[in-house]
């Protein structure tokens, strides 16, 4: 079984359109994470970390969008 852990990123961890890999510190764009599942450091051969993104959508408690009268 693979070793997995979830890291909740804060606004301080994110840069415009990307994050730093928690293992090697290499900046990786969200697009690269979605496309390859790896950080940029993996391309250079010095990082084996696989990355993924979870998208969380929360509904407002006031009702659905477009239901306003």
C-alpha cells in the first residue's frame, strides 16, 4: 500500500496558480499537478512525490444559486 497523507494548504502556501512541493520545495502549477500528478522536481529526477488536488464545493445555506426572488 502506498504512503499517503493529506496536507491542507493555506493562503500562505499557495502562489499564483500553483504551490511548492511539500517534499522538495519546487514550485509546481496546478495545471501540471492535474496533468501529470507530480511536482516539477520529479522531471529533474530529484523528487518522487506524487501530488493531487481535491476540489471542495460548498453550497450556501441560503439556497441554490438563481433561486433569489
